[in-house]
């Protein structure tokens, strides 16, 4: 009974939020332009149906599972992306409305112009965003100079994958393509900085299996993201070990040949469950402070503690670079950095925009990436 009540409250709140968004779209795209009573009636019926049908489809797709609910999930997530883009562009349209008013354009002409322009722009953004999210993931090369890195290790090729989100929409075929592109880079090591999956081992093991084909010279390493804990973290950690991927659970390893540096990893800051949770002190226990240290931590907000502890470079993800502009502006409210390389004292943070996507299969203004990090020693 309690579970049913919680679900009812969640669905009710979701419907109210979604309903408010659709009402705003109705007022700005249907009512304000004065298209006429037939268009207004049709628009009201369509948007009312989507207000209920959108959240309902997301829940139904989840319950049906990946195989049976894939098409429904894709349609529901595209609807979610379309609504977000419409609201964002309509908000921008208010500035256009003021500009048109100042040059003497009267109503309803300016509202109709804004409405048509918004729908066209949304359609273009949806098409581009879908192509960018689901096509071949580009490689982004980043040179990072690390003062304590031995000269013999300079040029070390570290490939980062992050926020892959294998789940309802991304699966085995797409991941096989990513693995092939990673192997073509001939990396010394591969790191996966969390949010690999959106679903259980039973549901997604087949789709994650291509990770076993990664062939870095010195291994593939993984740290948990928040989504692993929604999907059964312990089961996924065991499955990744079976595939030859080594989780770093608040621990440290050496990388390199004769000359080496440290690679450490900590659990996600939002980890939950017995035995889970970030412990940077434990990961760095007994470390020689004169050695270079690269830390894997899912969220950029783990960086201030890492910088204070003497980490040379932290690799993170989580933000997706915003995924769909202008969401990147809101990400900054929770995370200190959204994408790219930044510095705090002697420490550096690289935040990946992510390799896959979450929710809407869209990437607008925040392309995905396979990151090739070239570690450079100033002594070389």
C-alpha cells in the first residue's frame, strides 16, 4: 500500500509539472497567435493527451523492459526533449516579442511569427540533436601537462569514457562501435568514469558485453556513478570484473612501465548501500606525495577535496556538458564545472561531456565524446 501511495504521489507531481509546461506551450503557440477556434481546440486536445500520455509512456516503457518497450521509450523521451526545447525557445521568443513590438509589429502578427519560428527551430534542433547523439561518437584529444609525471611516461595515452548510459535506447551495436573506435586509438589504459548503465545486469548484460573487447595495453578501470546504484551496483561490479574491467573502489594502482604514476578511484558521492561511499583518504593511504596521481571520480564536485589532497588530475563526467542547451546553465547550480579542463591551484580537472546520453536521445550544443588524454611530462 505504501509503495502504491508513493507511486501515486510521484505520478501526480510529475503530471502537474508536465501539465504546467504544456499549458505554457498551449498559451504561447496556440492561444496567443489567435489561430482560430478549431486550431485552439485541436491544440488543447493534443497537449492534454501528451500531459497524461507522456509520463504514462515513460512509466509503461520502464515496466515493459528494453526489448518490448524500446520504441515507446524512444517516442516518450523524444517528446520530453521536444517540450524542453519548445519551452526554451519560447522563453527566448519573449525577447523577440519585445524587439518586434519596438519596431511596430502588432499582434497577432508577432505572436504568429514567434510561434512559426519556434516550431521550425524546434524541428531543426530535434533533427540535429538526434543525429549528433546517435551517430559515431567523435574523439576529443586533450594534452594535459602533469609536473610530477616521469619523463619516461610522457605521452601516456589514457582514453576516458563516461556517462555511456547503456539502457532503453543505447545497446550492444552502438557500444561495439565505441569499443572499435577506442581500440583504434591504441590506448595505454581505458577509464570509465561512471554512469555506464541504466538497468539491471539481467536486462543489459548482453548489451554491455562488448567492453570485453577493449584492448588497452595496461587495462580498463571503472568507478561508479550515481546511476549504477539505481541499477544494482554490486551485481554490476561483479559483471564488469567478469568482462575484464577493474573497478577501483576507493583504491589505487600503479600505471606505466619502469617509471610509473598512480591511478586512484573513488565511489560516487551519491553512493548508497552497505560498503559503498567515497573514501578519498583510504584511496590515497600510504601514497608517496612525490608521485603523480590521476583520480577517477564521477562528479566534478568531488574536485575540491581531491585538489586539497594533492591530486594532479581528476577525471569526471556526470554533467553531459548540459546535453541540451540551455540546460548547461542549470548544471552549474550543482556542479562547479560543466565540461573541459580547469585548474584549482596545482590540481587539474577534466570533465567529459559524456559518451552517450540520458533521457532524450538528443545532443544540442554539447556533443558527446571519446576523450583521448595525452599525459605530458615537462621533464621530457
